[in-house]
C-alpha cells in the first residue's frame, strides 16, 4: 500500500503558484469557471447560460521526488522490443504495473530526492477544490447573475527532516534510524478545510467600442 501511495503522490505532483483550473479559468470559454479569477468575465463571455454540476482541481508542490519519464523509453524497448515512448506504457500488457506498482517499478520510474543522509528539509503544499454547483446566466446582454458553492482544502508541510520521511515511507521498519534523536524543532504542519458559497452579479457599465 505504501508503494502505491508513494507512486500516486509523485505522479500527481506538479508546481503551481496561480489560481485553480489553470489554462481554463482565463480562457474565452471559461464560462462560470472563470468567476474565481474575474467575476465580471461571464457578462462579456461566450455563453448565455453555463452550468457546472461538479468539477475538481488539485495542485501539489513538493520536493520529495519526481517521476522520470525518460526511463519509459528504455522500459518499452526492453519489454516490447519497440520504441513506443510513453504511450506504450498504457497498453494492456503494462497497465498492471501502473495499477499495482512493486519495488522494481518504484525504483525504475520514481526518483527520490532524499535519503537518510540528506541535509536539506522537505516540504509539501497541496490545494484541493471541489466545485459542487456553479451556474450563471444573462438577464439581458449587459447583466448576468450566478451562484457558486464549493469545498476547499489546503495542506502545508514545512521543514520535515528527511529521516522522518524515510521512516514514514518504510512504515517505521528501518533499523538504521531506530533509537536516534530527530531534529523536528521547526517541523510545521498546517491544514484548513472550508466551504464557501456566493452570489455573483456582473454588468457592463460602459461599452463605446474602443472604451469598454
């Protein structure tokens, strides 16, 4: 189980310092999903009505490890005798390795950036957003109203000693780190989960071609 969690944690990792739904929320066709960035965007958008029944967004930033996609080519050449690059890994013969990763899979594709001798500390920031119901519609071409409800969660871990991370990954079954004192004086863990909802009103107050 811990191997599966480690692989999923690394595969889902990405670095993002901006808003949720990157690439979508700022587009011309964001619809109601653009309200977090600019609540007035819908009134000048491409839709008369937009309904989002459910959506979710996950942003994770961490320095524990990364997935080495470059090793996928070598793996495919060795097992299939062909150069499929990444897409070959999703063929039926290889899906079991992804759904039930073993130690060999972890060692081949997931690169740890720490061990028991690492000096720098580790950290993670995770943002979750679940949009439960969002909709918006035009009353007339210059006025639009809407409603949104969502759940949000933020988890932040700072200054974790790499030795503690090794113990956690190994389920404490790591004798080399038994009976030692870990320096966790600056370890900081914060978590916040909340629900939010709101009504949106947007209006075009002036439209004179060159001035909008």
